[in-house]
């Protein structure tokens, strides 16, 4: 079935300037660490963006391109400096070609951080004299008119350089707290000259940049401008001022890209990058408000990935373009799958934020449910499997399903056996949690893919050495999972003590005052879920507090729910009416009617080992190898399945 008619607005063309874009799905700018120390693109970097173009996105934005080298960039390796021609002349051309040859428009984000630069004790140029309002240790000075006009020219020169390398559009970043927004925001701009004061004056810098680019690159060369429709912090501007900014850009910019927030303001990330506790498309309303006041096409962004939601946004006139980063990291083939009637295959972003967390932790954007993400070059060059095998997958959890699908796609005969009567493994207990509904959707998607690729799924079937000998597989992938841990604490087997999976599945087990032992993501998310059911809750954690900036949405949500975490608290005994704990202040007793254990998993090592000599090829993946999250389980399963038949 051709589903262009099912998504007629989303898949329709749009013209910006003199350029036609093949649909309304644009890939958002994302920083990527896979550059050389001189900030030239590597083959991995090029393959990453090429993959988005190959999947059908109409525009692919490569992210931060600094227009000059004044003021060290905010990050070390996620930028391409437009003036460093000797390093990136060939690389940028190759990158643009890799995107455009698939029919996408290559886009460069033009950026200057202003007072948000890495400072190293410098007095940073910006809109006003004083200090960075978010960092009083950073002294700032007002840019002179000469510096402003030089910067305007630098933007135009950078745009021309990008155009000559093959980029079909540039995006001027005038949001998220960077230089151009610093000039528009009355929070940071205290000037009294023609670059400050009124809306027209504060917007002048941005408008002049756009006009200069058109003079340099031609009126028909499309210029996208990203703005923050509202700053969403006390003292920042609201949507009414965002509308006024858009009105100043109307007729100058070719596309007004409406984001929100200021990334330097505390707590802003949960709005600029909506996580699991926000509704999908929660920022669309700001783009819709702006669109009512301008004739220039408007783009929206923020937690988008559901194709039907995207179609409704365009069809209802809330926006003209939908922009996604995480949505297309998760499903780079969204556009082509929708055009060819495969909407059931589309992965929908969990909004777990693991991709960005992984980038800053390991240097690559790895998606939780797309195991090929971050391995784009490897997947591109991996040759087809010549030796087709019979593969037995033991276990139908997250890892087992991915292993079976990947092996079947490579042409192997695959048998998947699951001991229980359902697929999904231990994670199934979370599918009814409102903010984890995408996990349930992903499991259903995987079931569909198993059926599509003809995997022989056998439920209520335990894989034993005897069964393996009957099947005689060439390869076994053991994905046997793990059992929730119950530490050897006196009283842990009491009638009022449950593991987290049992309470996720049946929240009525949490009666009265409930203490959750363990402040990992499982413990935090269970407590947030129970809080929505009006439970009386407390979390305790043996370790010291450790802040993870990419999981900041969880502490913010816990605070919103009025839940505290007591760190450095070790449970020594569980009673029917509470728990005894060792704390830095000595032993304490905490009253509790229900105790929930959220302390990890015990792998099924012995069961996996029993199968290790039942086939020539043997792979052990997921929780039965070591406790894994979904990202790790999927990644291991995909890698193992890709090895089958290559020896």
C-alpha cells in the first residue's frame, strides 16, 4: 500500500526560496563528537548524516558551524569552523555531497556563542557590559558597532562558504541563549542604542544577518532562522515577545524554526529537549501561536516522532515543517517507510535521552531502540551474509527479539523460544506506566517485525540442552535474561517486601507508607509512577549523591512530586513495620508498611553456560551476560546476530 495518501501533508513538497524540499520532515542540528582535533569531518561523521539523507529526510542539518574562531567554542569537537579552510575544505564538500546525492538538502547551522563562549578568564563580547547573567564569574563587554557589523559580515561570508561547499541552505541560530538571542533578550541586552530597547532594535542584529546572507548568496538561497519562541525562565521573554521577533523576521527569513528556552538557564533542557515526563509535541503550541502572525513558513520541534501526530501538525496548519533530532536518530528511514506503506515498522523515540548521554559518555549517538545508530559506517560497509544458518534464540526479551529480527533480516532461519507465555521480558511490567507507553509500542513493533521476517516464535518453551540437540542449530544466541536481585538482608523475604517489577505490574501492592530501596532509574521511575497514584513514598540509596546532567529530568520530576532521596543509607534489617538503616549519623529506624527492592538484576549465567556447547556458534547477550539497559541489550543482540554466518 502506498501511504502518501495516508500522510499527504507530511510527505508533500515545500519550496523555500528557490529550493524545493521533497517533504516536510527535516533533521535537526545535532552536535557530534566524531571530528578530527582540527574539527574536520571523519568518515564516521559523514556516514552519520548521510544515513539520515538516505532514509528520506528532506533536509539534514549538520549542526554547529562556528562563523569564526573568536572566543573558544562551547564544545571541543562538535563544531566545524567555517574559516578553517585548510582543515575542512574537502571534508565539508564531501559531507554536503553525501547528503545531497540522496535528494536531501544539506544544511549548515551558523553559530556564534557570544558571552556563552568558553572563556578562560577573557572578557567576552556580547550585548552589554557586566557579567553573564547565568555565570557571574564571566565578565562581559558591549560589542561596538564595528564589531557588530563585522559579525554580520562573518555570518554572510560563512554562508557563502557553506553554499560553495554544496550546502543548499543555512540555518542562523538565534535561539537557545547564543549571541543573537542574547541581543534579542531583554534579560541580557541592556543597550540604549539602535541595537537595544525596543523589539525592533533588539531584533535588528538577527534581521541584518539574514539580509546580509541573501545579499551575499542570492535572494533565492534559503535561510532558516531558529528562534526560541519563549525563554521559559523568570526574567526571560514570553511568547508574545517571540511573536514580535517572528514578525520582524517575516519576509526576511525563508523558514522560522521555533524552539524554546535558553540552554544556559537552570532546568531549561527539559523544555528544549522534552523527556519522558513531557507530552510529545509539547512545544508545538509555540510554533502554532507564531504561525498565526507571519506569512513565512514555520517549523516546529521538540519530542516529535509519531507519524500520525506529525501529519496532524501539518494538516491543521500548526506548522509547515516538522524538525526532529532524536526522532530521526531513532528512525532515520521514517520518510521512506511512510511513503512505502511500512508505518508499522517505524520506531518511535522513547525520549529517554540516552542518545545524548551516550554521546558525552562514549563519544557516539547510540539510540536505545535502534541498534544501528552510532554504527552507521559499519552498517553501510558490512557485506551481505553468504552462509545462511539455522539460528536458535533462547529468550524472547528485548535482546532476544532484536537478535531474532536481525538474524532473520540477514536471511537466516530463526527459531525464537521464550520460557513464558509472552514476549518482552522483564520490561513488560512497565508497559502500563503512562510515561513509558513508548516501551509498550516498541515491544509491539518488534512482534510485528518477528512476524514479517518469518521468525518461528515458540512461547512457553524453555531452551534446554535437550531441546537444542533436537533442533540442531548452527548458532545459538542466549538471551535468557536475569532475575531481580533480593540482597541478603534480614527480613527481605517478608510478606511486605516486593521487587520493583512486581510493583510496576501491580501497583496495588504498595500499601501505606512505601519505601523504595535503590535510587537508580528503576527506583526513581517506579516512585514517580506510584506518586501519580497518590502513594506515600520515600527512596533510600546506599551510595553518595552523584548528579547526572543528562538524567536531570528525573530529579526535577521527583521534586515536582514531592519525593526526596535519602543517600548514604544502608538497610540492615527489614521488619513488618519498617526498616533499620545505617546512616552517617548512626542507626535509624524508618517506618514503612511496604518495602520495594530496586537493586538490579542477577544474570542467568548457569542457564546460558549449559547451552554454550550445543552449537558451533554461541553468543551470550543482554541481561544473562550482565545487567543491561535496553540500549545495551539491543546493541549486543544486533552485533551478535550480525556475526552469525561470517566465519
